[in-house]
């Protein structure tokens, strides 16, 4: 990937969808994409509102290991048309999305992709879902370990619990769902059954704490429903720990001012909520430039906004997702086999960890770990190691030590702490050596899980639309959809780009009337006593 500005890439025309050349430039302190369609003229779009942060993110640009068994095996596949994955793709699947249905138990005013409005029902059978899970597990050299069931509203699939159990049995270690939370708010029993079936993480749609905003975008007040869902999750008798990731869709002028409140809500519920993943809005369909400029919210807007709204966080506390590739490389060498590699494009998303003390004080990991220095050292060492070059830096000694005797491993952990941990800044109650030593010496991840259970991940992922679509990002995507015909398609190619969603749902959907005949008594918009009650109160 070329670094620096200006740079050339390939994008799409938002009107006709054709591929067109694009240039990303620095303009008025922003990173801006400029492209011209011969038929529809010039389009300019802000990619990142802060060009300095855009350029900084590029230092963490790493291509992944791709896939050894691509679905598309043409010698010269055309991106994005030939997809599934193809041999041009530079990353394997870190997180797979699997749509269970396009039915829902809400009728949001902003939604145009549900069964109620499209006139067709997309709802794979249990057998089809298992087949798709097997496709993900067959991916080489790294089988998929994390699946997020989505929709529509995945919790209303008739075989929901059976599907969760099947995912676990097939070796999926992280079973997730993306949900509006209604079913979890309705019933403690539903939450318990989900936990018993193997659910790990609930990505809870959480756009803020203002019911007036919810009425506009979801058609009804939702704040108490979200809180009730979290309350039920907290009460669950757990064989393993289920956690919640709040997923706010952020639109400038609508809810961008609520980001700090959302993070503080997560901190107040840190026993259950362990992540906030902001998702700047991706525009569907045609929207004029004036409206886009008013509502466009970029990753750097998020970073600066959180700095303004929170007294413990700065924009410099965040790192691009592919920075974690360096740690992935280290783990792969330690285990002598390829491991999950977060080799996304550096401009797709950012994140950081904030340690939460018993007194609910929030301390970013960057306050007690020399993160940049550690990543730079490990990267230099990993590169030289893979090139077969000898290097006597501390990082090389750490890696060499970890790969030998138990005594050497313990020494290496001590060296690591001395070099990168600022001991007088470590929060009370956090035993760094107690985390690292079991992890590196014995391969025991339990101590690391204790840290993450007391830490809040704050991040953002900006999915593309036709205005900011960049082929370089698509080819490095690590979040993929799996389809009933056995393909694995990058997120921003499934929903935008070549828009495979339309093709897949057309191929595997049936008309609403036909579906109703096959499922007598079932509803396209599944009724919810909780929703009906709230709507009755609204009318009253």
C-alpha cells in the first residue's frame, strides 16, 4: 500500500456504480477523496477530517497472510466483481458476519433493507447455517474463530439457540450476535438459554441515552429497553462470562455529542459492558453533497470528539486496528503456526484499552505502557526474524527467550516489564507480571482474560459507502460475510461496492406471501409485548 499524500486508488461512482480512478489529497487540513465519473461528474468526499491523524495511521500498515484456498481462483480476478474471497485478498477472516434473517421485531423509520419493506424474506435454514459455518472453519491457513450472527434481528430466527450451539460445536470460540436487545429485555429465560447455548458477546445497538433521538431513528423510545437487557444479562447464571459491546451508529448533528455519555455508561456497567465500538454512519443510496457534509462523521472526528467529551482520553491514545498485527506476528512465531492477524487497512478503524479501577477511575493503557515504543521494537524484530537476520535488540532476546526454557521465559517477561511498563503508573490492582508470565511461560490465557474483564475497549470502525469507497480498503478487509452459496465476501463489498447483498438475498429469498404460507401463524415483523407496551404508553 502506497503511503503519503497524494495517492491514487480506485473507487466507485455513487450514481452508476462503475469503477473510476480516484486521488486522495490533503486539503484544508483534511484527507479528501477526489474522483470524476465521465458520465456523472466530479465527487469530493472527506475521508478523515484530520490529515495529520490520517498520515500517522499509515505507519501501521501491514498486509496479512491472505487465504490459501480462495473461492475465486481466476489468474486475474477483477475486484470488486469477482469476490468470494479471491486470490487478490490480503487478509483472512478475523470476524465473520452471518445473517440469520431479514425479519425484525422493530420497524425503524431509517431501515430500508428489512423483509417488511423489501417484500421478500431471507432466512437460511439451520442446515444452511451449519454449512456456512463449515465454510468459515475450512478457511486456510487460519480457520475463522469468531462469528457474529446478524440480520434483521437474529434472535427471532426459529432455530436461534440450536444455531448458537452448533457454532460452538464446530470450534467457533467467539460466538457473537448483533441485536437491538428486545428479546434480552423481554425475558430472563431467553438470556439464560442464549448463555447456555454458548453465546459469548452481545453487540447491542446503542445509539445513545436520549429517547427523543431513538424515536426519530428507531420509531420508539429504547433507552429503558437497553438498560433492561443489560440488567438481565447481569443476572444470568454463567458457565462462561457473557459480555456486551455497545455499538452506536454515529451521525453528526444527531448523536455525536452523546459519545462521552455512552462511554461513561459503559464504565458504570463495566461488570457486563466491556467494549464500545462506534460506527460512523455509512450513507445508503444517493445523498447530496450539502447533506453529506452536514452529517459525515469520520474516524478522526470520533477521536477528537471523545477527547473533547472525556477528561481521561486523548486522540493519541488510539491506534489503528492493524497495529495489532505486530502482536499477532509475535504470537504466531511463539506458537510456530499462523494465528489470527488483524491486518485491516489502517484507515478502517482505531481502538484503545482503558483500565477501570474499583473506584471506576478510567486509565488508558497508554498511561502505563510505552505502546508506540513496544510496537516499533517488536515490528523491527519480527521483520528481521522472518528475514533470517540476527538482531541483538531487547525484543529479539525477549522472543528468543520465550521460545526456550521456562527460566529464560521468566527472564524475558522481566525484561519486557522493565522496558515497556511504567511501573509507578500501573493502576492499583493490576498485576502485570501475573498476566504476562502465565501467558508467555505456560501459554495460559486466563490471566490475560482477567485484565480484559477489567478493561474497556473503546474503538471505531468506519464502514464504506459509494462516496468514500476505496479498493485498497476492500482488499485488506478482515470483517467478512459468509453466504449460502459458500462465498466469503468483505463487509464493504457485500453492503456497498459491488453490493453482493442484493444478489445474495435475491437468490436465496422467497416472497413474503409465500413465506407466510410456509410458516402459518408467524409474522414478518415479529410482535413483542415489550414493544407493544412502550408504544401504548407513547400513544397515551
